[in-house]
C-alpha cells in the first residue's frame, strides 16, 4: 500500500524509507488517472521552481498561491474520502489513515510555500520550499501516495456496487429458474429485466473506464453473452412452462441459465481481479506470441552473444513448431497447405541450426558482437520464421473466409426450422448432424484465427467466438427437437428462431473479426502492432530504431504519464540528496548515480513535453544506453566484495537488491530495443521504459547508503593498513574476495560493456 511513515508525527526520516511509496497502488482506471492530473500538475510546479538567488514578488506570490491551492484542494478531497469512510465501515480504518496522511502532507506543503511577499530572511529559522528542498519532496511524495490511496479505496466502492448488483441478479435468476406458472414468471422476469439493466450500466461504465485492453476485451465478451442470453432466457423459459414434460425443452433452458451464471462470474473475476481456473483457459499459447518471442531472442544476439544458450533458442523453436500441429493435424487443411507449413518449419529449423553453428563459433573466439556469418544467419532465420507466420495467417484466414461464404446461405438452419415445423424428427436428426459438423469446423477455425490474431484483445474475441459456436450449436438442436415434438407450438417456434438469430449474429461478428485480424497483419490498424519488422542493415541499435517513427506524446498521453513522470522527478531529487552524503564526490558510484538521476529527470521532462528528449525514439535510445545502469551495477558489486563486513541481514538485503537491479537493467535495455509500431504499442513501450527506470532508481536508492557505509569502512582500513583493495573499489580486476566469479556472472548478463 501507500508508504506510511514510521512516526505519524513527522515525515519519514530516511529519504529511502519512502521510496516505494506507490507500490500496490497501480491505477487500473482512467477516471482515477484523470482525477490525479490537476494535483500532479500543481505539485510538479512546486518541485520544479527554478532555484534563482533572487526571487521576484511575483514568483513568491505564485508559489504561495499554488501551495495554498493544493492544501484547499486536499481539504475538499479528504472531506469526500471521510464521507465515503463513514458510509462504508469496512474501509473506515484504511481510508481514515490515507486521509490523515493526505491532510498532513497538504499542511506541510502549505507551510513550506508560506513564503510571504518578501524574500524570507535566513534568520527566521523557518523551513520553506527554498531552504528545505528535501522536505518539499517528501511532502509531495506523501501527498501523491495518500491521495492515490484515497482514490483507489473509493474505487473499491464502485466494485462493491457491481458485486451487489450481480448478487441481486443471481437471486432473481434462481427464482426464475424455479417458477411454475406464467403469471409468476412474468412478474419475476420484469424484476430481472430491471436488475439486468442496472448491472449492464454499471459494468458498461467499468468496461469503458478500464485501462487494460485485455480486461476490456474479456469484459466486452462476458457482457455480450449476458445481453444475448437475456432474450434466450425468456423464450427458453416460456417454452419449458408451456411444455413442462418435454426433455429437450428442459435441456435447452438449463444450458441458457448455466451460460448466464458463467458470464456473471467472469465479470466479477475481471472487476475484482481474481485469478480463476478460467484465467488459464482464457489465453492458450498462440503461435503469434511464440514467433514474436523467438524473433526477439534471435535479434537479441546482435547485442549480446552470451545472454542466451543455443539450447534455449532451439527449444523455443521446437515448442513453436509443435503449436503448428493445430494447422497440420486438421482434417480441413489441404495437402498443399500442410506441405507448405511443414516445409517452412523445416527451413526455419535449418536456418536456426546455421545460426547456432555461427554463434558457437563466435563464442569460441570470444567475439564481442555478432560476426558477419551470424548477422546473415539472423536475417535468414527471421525471414523464414516470418514466411511461416505469413503462411499460417493465409491458411487460417482463407479457411475462415470460405466457411463464412458457405454459412452465409444458412442452409442447415432453414432446413431445421422447416423440419421442426413439419414435426419431422428424422429430418431434424439429419440436419442436426450437418449443423454439428459446421459447428466443429467453425470452432476449429476460431482456434486457428486465435493463433494468428496478432493481439491479445483479438485473441480473447476469437476465444469468445469459439465458445459461442460451441454452446449455441447444441442449443439450436434442442430447440429444433422441441419444435418437432410440438409442431403447432408458437412459443417453441419463436424459441428456435431466437437461437438461430444468435448463431447468425455470431457469424456476422466473425466476419468483422476476420477483417480486424487482416488489418493488424497488414499493419493498417494504427493502434495494433503489425508483425513484420524490416530486416535491419546495421548491427547497432540506432539503425534498428530508424525503422520506427519518431513521435511526440499527445496531450492525452501526457495526462496518462503525468503521475509516473512526477514520481521519477521525486526519485531523482532523493538520489541527489543521498549522493550529497558521500565524502568522495568523485567516486564512480556517485558519478553513475548522478547520471542516473539526470536521466530520470530528462524522462520526467519528456512526460511534460519539455526537455532534450523530444520524441519517443529519443526516450527509447536514452533507455537503451541507460547511462550507468551497467557501470553502477558493476561498481556496486565490486564494492560489495566487502560484504563480509556487513551483518547478515544487511548482506542478504544487498544481494537481493543487486539481483533486482541486474534484472531491471536487462529488462530496460531489452525492452527499449524491441521494435514496435502503432500508437498504442509505442505508448505502452514508453510506459514500460519509465516504469522500469522508476524501479531501477528505487533499487539504487536502497543500495546507496550501504555502498556509502562500505566505502567509508574500506577507506578507514586503507588508512590503517595498506591493503590492495582499491582495485575492487574502482571496478578494476583484483584478486580480492570473490571478484573473479562476480565479474564472470556480470559478463554473462551483458552488463559489463563499456558505456
């Protein structure tokens, strides 16, 4: 949760004590994000004021005004939070604490900005924003985290409303399932309708508010089921009431109620973020993802020959080839298509084998970067895997298009309706078999489309389509059997009609889905990521980046980034404060930390559309050459060779944080190198770079005090006994405690390249 300082009387004493101020408070909705924007903007103004020796009356008045405005806004905000806490006892303690922290931080900011109209003399001894920069940063951090906490807690109320609404729907659904007279049914169904309308409104608002596209797609799928099932529920229940002894009518009705309950459950899982057993079922491993990961691994070798093992790349390819069996094992894949897929799998294997051969050779001569042979093999492997993806896409899409043409004629549905109306049970059985075969073809085709869909939201839509065909096929058959047993029944005829319409509606949705999948593949959709990246001429990342477009963040994206940007600004201030405590300002760790703080500050300015990083490409390049992440890790490691001087608790903490730092630096460098196209994908990459940088700064901040402590100890020892320890301190090779193995460990992680 939000960081709660050690004492509630004063701010947290250690600048690192509060670095993790926002963990566990990930903002899930756009509304919370929007609410924070004005506050973030005002805090940023206060933190970023220029430190000029002379401050004009106007500057002082402006700072005073913004500080008071922040405090007044916090007061109003907290009053709402406290009112929510009063109405919702289960949130009382947490909300009370968050409101208390927010009010305290607001007061601190008001005091620090109470600079009056004249230049404050140093003698009055009162801390202000000019004299106590650190105090201002701490107050800003506390305010940001506590206000976020209040908003996230308030958001729980919305979730509670949705759960309450779902519970009402479930109770009424149980009543509906048990009614035995038409009169009772009509009465309860009208109540059910009103409750469903309320639930639809609440979940619709929530769906639009969600930031995560994957959750949005799952929510849309579940709400579509509920909407379509409401009509089916009406006719299926009426048919059952009219023909109470009819087994097929009961089967038909039971299936609708079951599907409705599953969809209600899915909505609640998304809203409350429960991990259910259905979560694994939601996204099976797609070939698209496998190919993307495989290509990324192969292209990484340009930068680092030692980050992966040839075995891991080989097994990645084998897993991928195994997934293509969904295509090659299908009875509906033609002989030519099967041969083409198998041939391309074999070609990719051969190219990958060539690559491994060149790669092992390069490693044997301790090459620093990819050799010419490797570069050629990388290009060939990427080309053949892209050709495989194109072939799989072609097979899935042509299969789906052909099926949609055949099904456009609705032959089995028309025949089933006619046979049912004539009371011809034999004909119903015959056309049911035809429909079942069509259903199986459609289900399998949806699975193939899922493999090539090219984005997670589209994968979810494919799975929804697959489940819908799977469920509605048998429901049409049971409705047709009921009509055949009661051919003069108007309600049985109407019921069959409703299920046939649902099937036709799903076919229309599938045609739209097909168009979207094609658009993504051809790169026509601005907000989706096209697959094929151009083969790149050079080995170095700057040339790789030239294929992407340099864009600036638009106003909406700047709004989304405002809070993250401010967090980086606060962390960079913390870093400066911590580094000032070092006696040796020329120490490598100090210099590396300063450049890291400066990078964070540049990224903060980027989120505001200011500073030297003008475009997304500038940002990605900055992240990729993350100044010092490599050197800093190395120097801290070398310094930590004196770890044995720390107590056990400190030792294990330092080692854990070091491992975290190595992983985060790798994540930032790899993420920044991964090419993306399209507005949405670019924005996500920007967000990833800034979040990872925030993580790196947080870890470095927690390590700096230990490094400082060790450095002082080592210096004291040096003063008393001339031990050759400096080599370790300056990151040079030495025979000190475990240097060799640590350096080898680092080299294997590609973090020892010269900056």
